[in-house]
C-alpha cells in the first residue's frame, strides 16, 4: 500500500470518532485522530483516539489492537491523521508501544506529514531503555 492510501484510511477512520466527540463541548480542544497501520503481511488496521477527560482516553494507534487479535505485531508502516487531514507523528507513548509490540518495528516506516515524508521508528526512538537493562 502506498503512503497516500494509508493516510486516507487514517483520515477516514476519524469519521468514526466524530459522533462520539461531537456531543462534547470541549471537543474542539481535545481533537480527534485516526491511525492506519500496515503490517508486514500487507494487512491494514485502523483505529481512532478517544480524547476523554480525566486521562482515561487513548491514542488512535492504541486502538489498532485488532492487528494483535489477528496474530500480527510487525509493522511495515504507520500513520496518524487529525480530522482536518494533518498528519501527526506518533507521541512518545505510541512510539514505545509500537516498539514493545515487536522489536523489529524499529524498522517500521512512520509517515510524518502530508507530503509523505517518513522516517524509521528507530529515528524517533533512538535510545530505547531496553538497550540499558536486561528484561
Ligand atoms: Zn500516542
């Protein structure tokens, strides 16, 4: 799958978040995001964020857990997109999440912007804590 198609799938996923969030007065502040992940086998999984108060929400990358249920943990590429179409690099927590799912994900391509600029996850997560200790 090309990067443009993956970006479009992530943006389409934000539409699923909107009905929930549209009822909230604070939605403009919290925003909503979709994510699309292409696995090494070529399957694509999408997710949406839940921007809830009291810190109980989660990022769109977290709700792509269906890939784990499908028995996959190794990514080929990933992208997160805000409802307005802006591509968002993953937050630090999501970078760590993707890494911990499969260490080979350090070689996953992360799409950074609408121009389809991308880097490998290892560029965004250069000093993993697991290099320092045995787990
Ligand atoms: Zn995140």
